[in-house]
C-alpha cells in the first residue's frame, strides 16, 4: 500500500510558530492556500511483525505489538523505513539522495516547495523512498529507483490536485464530515490537524498496482495505522474536531497577506461518545493508561487527586481526554 501525504500549507506554517514560519515555503510571498507535497510512503495495509517484513528493512511502529495484540491487530509495524539497498539495485544508480533527479518543471516546483526550497527530499528519500525500492521481501524483484519514485509521486500529486471546495473554504471553518467528503468519504482519507483544529495535512491511500510496485488505484485507508493514528488522522482521533479551520495565508502568523485574524479559531468538539451507539471502524485507540472499565474513571480521577505526586514519576495523572478514549475502546470491543 502507499500513502500520499500532502500539507495544507497555511496550516502547516501556523502549526509550529517561529520554527515553521522560518521555512522558505512559509515566506509571505510564497505560501499558497493549496495542498503541497509532503511525501509518498510505502506502508503495510495490515500491521505486521518485524520477522514477517524482511530482515533487510528497518521497521517502525506507532504502537507496541502488545497494544495491537490486545485489539486483535496482529504485529506492531505499520510501515518500513530507512531501508537497506536491495540486491537488484543497479550499481550505477545513486542510492543516496540526489536532488538532480527531481522533476525540473515549474509545476512540480510549485507543487512541492518544501522539497525544492527546504530540502525535505533528503529526509523523505532516506526514510521512505529507500523502501520504495523493495518490491518483495528478498529485494530480488525490481522496485522503484530514485528517479522512478519521484516521477510516480509527483504524477500522483498532480493527478489528485487540490479540491476546489477546499480552496473555496480558505479562511473559514467547515465540518469534519464535509472536509472528509471532499476526499470521497471518511474511509478514504486521514486528516491531520493542529490542537486548534486547523487543517495541516491530508493523507490518501493507494494500492501497489503501478509499474514496479508503484501506486495504483485509490483505496480505503486502513483502520490500524492510518485512520486510527493520532498523527495522520488527528483531526478525528486526537483532537476530535467537530469543525476544522482551513487557514488562509493571512492567518498563519507568518505574514503573507496581513496579520492573523483575532480569536482562537475553532476548538475541539465533543469526543466520539457516539461510538457506544454503533460500530465505528476507528475508535480512539491510543490507550496507554491500563484502564479497562470506562465507568471507573471518575473514581480513578478522584483517587489521583487525593494522592501525593510520586517523587519517582511513576504515577501518571489521567487527563480528561483519557476518559473518552477508554470509553470508546470499551465500545469497540463490544461491537467488533
């Protein structure tokens, strides 16, 4: 499977204050209200164990294998990263990042300012692109070399473009459902938000149906690892936004069209308590507090308020957000 990750540039620029405003892509005369390329990531459609994914590839996990096993998810690896050079790789082809292989047309440069101006490609190729070279677990079958990887990624990003409805929403708020529907449906997209429910990233998913295992048809994004992710799908999963702010260049705080508008913007809506009333494919699943019964949480919170803080930091206070996460997990186990 492949994930195409694109940034809503004003939201990304606003997400990190002076750190992100210092990026060249966030300069007042550059920032554009559109989806720009973050990267194209080979991923597993189902979480796997490291032993099942090839010993030559390093693997990363968003959650531990034990946590996944408790949810019936299998292994703990969602995507390969920082892969070794496969046996099929041509001896004359560069393995290290080579920006000279990026497309040279102006459309591509405008589509990926972070790649051309802020050297994002060096990170993306090393972490994700190297794994595009692997088409099978042994590295015997030809995958994508560096130039083919860039060509496939930019072609896909150009094909997807920026929905006109999203452009028209610039500077305003839209409901989370309306935003998901701009990309076909909730199951077809993962939306990343800042804690203020400002859109920052859009992830869409594709089969491995292209040449040399490249991206094929658009598919549903898997529940485990993408739609349940507190990173990829934070608008729904971490921040539980009812409405999402689609920032304009003027609202980034970096300049670019005037000062940011006053006011805090849309805040998080109520968490997904509706999961108790029906099946939800992707409940809030980041449960790391060891709480099994949602009904006990008021008592647990009261007990923690009475306890003195641990000098060794072993007692971890439960935040209010944890209450809802645990409740949705209980619902998930009852329904599935």
